[in-house]
C-alpha cells in the first residue's frame, strides 16, 4: 500500500509539474482571496492583524477545494482511474498517494501565501514550531477529507457545486482549530500542548484512516 | 406492494402521534404553570428539546442503516432507503430545532442567534446532512449511490463529535442539559417533567410515522424506476436490429465534459 501511495503521489506531482495548474491558477486565486478580504474588512491595520490567521486558513480552504477537485479529475480522463485499479494498485494506496500529492501542493502554496499574509496584513509572527506543526496537520486533514469527498462526489455533473457543500462543513473544525492555534502562536502563548493542535492531529488521523478504509468501496461501488 | 402489517403499524404510529401531540399541546399550553424565571417562555421546553432529540435519533438511524448497507452480509437496498428516509426527517427536525431555538433565544437571550457551541454545531449538522441529501440526488445506479451515500452518512456522523468538540472549546453559552445533566437528577419537577416526557414520546411517534411514510415513498419510487427500466429494455429489444447485448453497458456520461489537458 505504501509503495503504491508513493507511486501515485509521484505521478500526480509530475502531472502538476508539467501542467502547472496549481502554480498558475490556484496560487493566484489564493492571493486574490487575501486581497478581497481586505476590501471587505477595510484596511484598518489592527483588524487585519487580528483576523489574519482566520483569513489565511479560509484562503487555504477555498484553494483546497480547487486542488482536490483537480486531483480526482485527472483520473477521469481516458478512464485513468480504472486503469490504476486494473494494474492492481491498492485503492488505499491511491487514496494516500492523492492525499499526499494534494498535501505537498497545498503546503507549498501555504509557504508562499504566508509571505503574502505578512506583507499584506502585517501580523507579528512568533512561535514558529507551533505554526509549522499546526500547518502540517491541518493541511493533512484538509487533503485527506478533501480527496475522500471529491471522490464521493465524482461522476456527477453537479460536482463543482456539490463539493464545497460537502467539504466546507466537514473541514470547519480544521479551519477553526488551525486559526486558533495560529492565534495562540502569534500571541506568544504557544506550547506544543495546545489543545487546538491536538484536535488537528485527531482530525488528520481520523480522515486518513477513513479514506484508506473506504476508498476501495467508493472506487468499486 | 405495501404489506398489510406495515400499513397497520404506520396507521397506528400516525394515530399515536396525533393523540400524543394533542396531549402535549394541552398540557404544555394550559395545564402546566409558567416558570418562575422564564415565565410563559418555558413552554417552549416541551417542543424544543424533543425536536432536537428526534434529529439526533434520525441521524443515528441513518448511520446504523448505512453501516448495515456497507457490511456485505446485511447488504440490502432497503437499508439505503431507510437511511435516506431517516436523514430527510432528520434534516427537517434539525431545521425545526434551529427555528424553535431561535424563537426561544430572542426573548431569553435578547438575540435571534448567538455563537454558542450547541447552536453552531447544530447549524453545521444541518448543512452536513443537506450535503448528504444533495449527494443522493447525483444520478448514479442504485448500488453505487447506496455505497457512496452510506459512506458519506457515516463520515458525517463521525464528524459530529469533532465538530462539537471544536465548537465547545470555541464558545459556550447555552444552558447545560436539563434532563441528562451529569448527576442525572432532572432539574425540573412535577407536571412540567411529565409534560416534557410526553413531549419526547409524542415527537418520537411523529418521527416513526414520518419515517414510515417517507420509506414507503422511497420504496415506491424505486419500484417505478425498476418498472420503467424494464419497459425501456423491452421496447429496445423489440426494435429491429438491436440485440440484448448492446443495452447492458451504461457508461459514465460525465467523462465527456472533462477537459483533457494532461
């Protein structure tokens, strides 16, 4: 399963490297989200500083919808997904591989986006260890839940409208927990025992496990 | 066709819910006294908690039916029909929970809505299961749809405690549970407690009746589909030059509108 996961992740990332959808489309989209949030909240510096983590994670969540949609969509061309199954690739491995590929792309996007957030909103950043750890587990959770739901909704014409409706409520604890733990980190009250970090870990583990177990039923069902 | 016994039970549930709701109305509006603190407002307690209970009961039934469908030994399309019927009733009752809570919150807390843990969880729950119902509307063959929605239903149910925990940490303002508080000694007494209990029973009857009614409709819809499909196959078989082998493949029509960039 793990070897299959690596293969699938490598394949997906290679496709991304060649098509550059994430870099050319999703990343600019995340940036424009950051900018229009400032329109909505006006540019009073204090407000923006305070809500910066929340806006950051909202931008990530919106981008993730595009990312996971794409991760599943690439298997639909020429029935590539069925091809993988026929080759005997483990469905759990396909899930983990896709989640890993989305994770890598989202994480890179976050690194660029955090620079954007610092420049545009100007929050004081501290507690790097907590920031990085929460980002890792939050992104894992979003990727796992996202790939799972995207596959659930696939094969339907209404997919583009259905996926956000399914994913956003499910991922809302991640949004909340990541925002809160970043606020803790920015405020300098960070510790690795932060309850929000624990919640992010639980969420990531639960959805990775659920996906590995159920993915085969979704693909074959 | 609907069996005679099913019909009888459904009728009985309908009559029981009518009667018990009538009793709840009479007890709740006329017999019980107003509360010392909340005054007439307290009468909402005979509606709001029972409605919320039915919502959770309905989602519980959906989850159990989903598990029974996913488990290969008990796999039967009837579990799927039960799951969707219960989820639909659950969504209605979650909506009612939000509405009655809002009506109560306005005079009691001074606002229609507050970002309290339970309110937020309930609102998210409402959207989660709306998503479940939307997923079911996606055209697919019945087995595929059943598997997918069973998984979605199960995930939604597993997500509820996570959502709840996160929101509890975020905010808490709602009053603690009245009956199931940790010490398990109900904080209300006498005829108010009796009325509340009857409220719970009556809304459970309403749930059972609605569930059976909805299940019946789902079952009939399924049968209509089957009959129509058979008819179509028969018609095509009778067309000149068409063998039976050509009709069986139902390709995923969605592939066509995907951009092929890779």
